[in-house]
C-alpha cells in the first residue's frame, strides 16, 4: 500500500480541542519524502478515521537518511476539525485539488479587488 514504514513515537489526547496529537517517524529508504496526503491516507486506514478528521501539521526530513519526523492531529469529529487553519488544510489536500482551490481563491480575491 505505502512505500514507507511508520512508527508512532508519542500519542497525546487533547480533550479540550477534541483531538489526538501524534508524533511519528517515517522510514522511506531510497524514496522521496512521502506527501502529506499519503501520510493522511496511512493514518486514516490505521486509525479507522475519515480523511477529513486527519491533518499533518509538520513533517521534516533528515538529509540523506530516508527518515522523516512529523506531527499529525486526529480530530474526533468534522466539527472539531473546523479550528484547523486554512493554510494547513491547503497543504493537506491532494495536489490536483490544491491547484483548483488556489485558482478559486485567486479568482475570488481578484473579483473583490475589482469591485
């Protein structure tokens, strides 16, 4: 399914924000850093949660090692995930969807400036 192995380092439950905060390490030898979307799919299948409730907040890769560290937030409900900032939501979209969404936002801002 995925070209990487994932190890959960720590898991913290945040009841106030209704989410789980997970720190992880991904091993992806001889391949590039996995996309945020593929990481979301991995956590979705392993934690039995929908993609709309999972957001990769950060991922950093160590040069030349094939090892990446990151943080994922898994929200209890779609309503709880509404607090996720727009730029994080944009980064977690599929590349095709991200392009469409950016074009729409640019179009809207252009129309607002014109008015």
